[in-house]
C-alpha cells in the first residue's frame, strides 16, 4: 500500500510517533518501485510561481538516509497564480542542486498536493494531467501525489519540526491499476468492437444521402457527421485515459458535436409536434432542447478551460456540473420526451394508421400461434 509515514525525528521503529497518509503515482506515470526514508523539505513558492531556494543547511546527524523529499502545497500554487503545478516545477532542478549544496541526501521524490483531499480518490487524469509535469520532471526523481489536506498537514509539521523524517512507499495508485486492469482492456475492446461498425454504417449512410440528394450539405449529412465525430471521440479520447491536451480537446469537441446532432433531431420532431400537440407543449420541447445544448456547451467549454488554466473554483464547478447540473438537465429532457411520447400515442390511438397496425399485429400473432 502506498503511504507516507512521518517520524518527526524519532526512530523508525517508534510507532507512537508515526502517522500514515496515502500517496500515489500520477495516472499515466508509473514510477519504479521505491521504499525510501529521509527528510521532507517544504519548498515555498514566490510571486510569479517561482520556487524559493532553501537556505538552511542540513543538520548534522548520526543517521544516514537514502534520499530527501520536496513538498509542494496546492494552496501556494494557487495563491501565486501557477497555471498548473508543472509551471512551478520548472525550477525544481535548481532546488535539487541547492539542497545538494546544503548537504541534504539526494532528492528522490517530489511530493505534490492533489486537487482533492485524501478521503477522495484523488489523482485521476480528469483532475491531474501528467502531461503538465512530464516535460519538467527531473531524471531520477519520482512524483508522488498526496491529498490536499495531507499536504497541508505535512507542510505545517515540517516547518515546525526539523529534520522532519518521512518514509515514502511507491504505489501506482487506483487509477493506474484500473488503466492496466483486465476490466479496462475488456472495456476498450468492447468500445472498439461496438463503435467501429457504427462508424462504418454512418459513413455508408452519409455516402448514400449525398448520392440520393446530390448535396454535400443537408440535414442528414450534418446529423450523421456529428454522430461520427462523437463516436470517434469515444475512441480517440475515452474518459480517464487522456495522455495529452489534444485528446482532451477532441473529447469535448466530440461531445458538443454529438449533442448538437441529438438536439437537432429533437427539434426536427417539432414538425410533428405542431400537428399533434398544443403550442405550449411545443415550447416545452424547444426549451428542453436548447437547455440541453446550453448546458453541454457550458460543460465542454469549462473542461477545455480547466485543461488550459486549472483552478480550484473551476474544479468545484465541474463537480457540481457532473453530479447535479448535467443529471438534472437529462432528467428534465427525459420527462418532457416521456410526456411527448404518451401524448403522441394518445393522439394516434384511434387513428386509421394505428388501427391498421393493430390489425397487422393480430395477423402476425395468429400466424405464430399454433
């Protein structure tokens, strides 16, 4: 189990002084196994998102340690306008060199605060993009994520006690385990085996529509093209497996394209609604459709913005949108469509068309009954 165990300058076998906190690798970055003990050095961040170089020399001690660890707190990154932690880590190599000059053991792990607290499954690629850090990751230095609250505790403790000794044990974390699990491989295979045939059918329908109508730009071509973009987005950038910003952009652009097509179909049904429903119900269908498009556009733009400029209020708004706004919008649309279907069935119940369908079903039932 991955953990950070604190000793506060006590012997490692003194269990009374120990506290243990979870820590994980970034999703998409699995470090080689390590189990190290050494001093934890909090690194402050200055204005302009610049790391402060340590000044205190390493105190003489009879105990030798395998390495040192540096700690970065999320609150300091946000208060000094770091776009992401990767921006702060641009100066990490200078901090490592400075600690070596001050007599510290070599830095082996950078302990970085996650966006979420330790009581949540922090570290997913929906919140922590490793591609923000990959280009600035020093050689022979692992990155380890801890909960935001854990980082606050470690920061306070390490600035009061010195040297602040911790033991850090590597673990790839739940997200990396899921990414490399048999279940994820099954999900991936299922996605490709189900989406690729649908995409082939979509291409065939687009070609047929163009051949029949002679037009490259029509409602059918528009809807099928948007559906293809949505399906392709599910293959290019499936949720929680993004490796770069381009994949994130593709995912949410595909979502917008797919939802526009879905809403276009709903609005096309308004032609039928005009003939079968009251004007007020027609307004309800229009309102539900435009509400869905507005919410989906807002959610997609929010996610793209957080990829470029992540902030704590933005991530909180994303959580509210994911768990409340989106489900509520889908519920409203579902209720409106349900009542539309019921009213439509009631309207055609006694029509000739519906009577003919019932007669045909009776004939089929008679032929199938021995």
